[in-house]
């Protein structure tokens, strides 16, 4: 039994490719933050980050805190409205701490821009960004991405935390719906 129709979903990045890339990002992050005073907080941007954050956190060999920010998504649409709304705030202050923002995907860059401006007002020791995916062709505002998993073409991707009509976040890989209709079993 498989909850999705594999004929309708083309695999773009397999679970193995994702795991290997995250292991490498974790090693790099560990090296870069080792010995820094102030403490590391990884801040996941809900909801798409949850799977990437869970795997990345385990790939970082340092003591760290985990926190989350919620931002409004596109709803059922697949286009950014350009209006970003915070729906959930951090649970603890980040002043004096090293913040690593963990994003599933940077598409237009509008969400990340808003978050970086917002975080800067809280006086962290530093702010860096880890994003699993980036679609350079869609960029409307430039942001620094310090740790990037993969650059991908301009296609709407699903799985590994990313949703299609609020579903398919639990696919273990990143894919593209090539079937047209909803690619899951009723
Ligand atoms: P941005 O503000 O346009 O960069 O959009 C960022 C957010 O849009 C991401 O955190 C995702 O939640 C959502 N998003 C952008 N592209 C995709 C996609 O291809 N699949 C699923 N969600 C996406």
C-alpha cells in the first residue's frame, strides 16, 4: 500500500540524495560554529521546514536550541502574494545568540527577506540561513543563503515537508506532480 500515485509524481531528489547533502551541510555548520560563544539557535520556518530541520539538527554535532517561526503560506495557491504575515513568534529571545534560520525553499525570497529584517531587530549575535532548496529563476529579492542544499529549476515541488494542497508533506523525497490531478489515493 502506498498513499500516493507514483505514476503521477516524478522524483527530483531522492531520499538518499537529500540525506547525503544534509550530512555535508551538517559537517560544514558544525565546523563554522564550533567554539563560538553565545550559543546556537536553529529557527525553523513552519510548516515546510519540519523534516529538513529534524534531519539537519541531527547532522550538527554541537549543543543547540531549536525554535520556530510561523509565517502565512500561499494558502491553496502556488504563487507568492508578496504579503508575509507572521502567524507564530519565537518562544524565547535570541539576543546575543547565533541564529541559523532553517527554510525549506527560497522561491521569490519575499518570506526570507521579511524574516531576516524582523530577526535583525532582536539583536542576535549573528544570523545565517540554511535552505534546502532554492529556485534562482524565481528570485524577486536577493537574500544571502549561507548553507544551500540544492538549486532547482522553476517547478512546483512537493514532499519532504513541502505541500501540495496541504498534503504530501510526508513524501520521503522531493518530487513534481506530473499527473495534473491530485496525486494521492482517496
Ligand atoms: P517565497 O516567499 O516566495 O520565497 O516563498 C517561500 C515559501 O513558499 C516556502 O517556504 C514554501 O512554503 C512556499 N513554496 C515556494 N515554492 C514552493 C514549491 O515549489 N512547493 C511548495 N511550496 C513552495
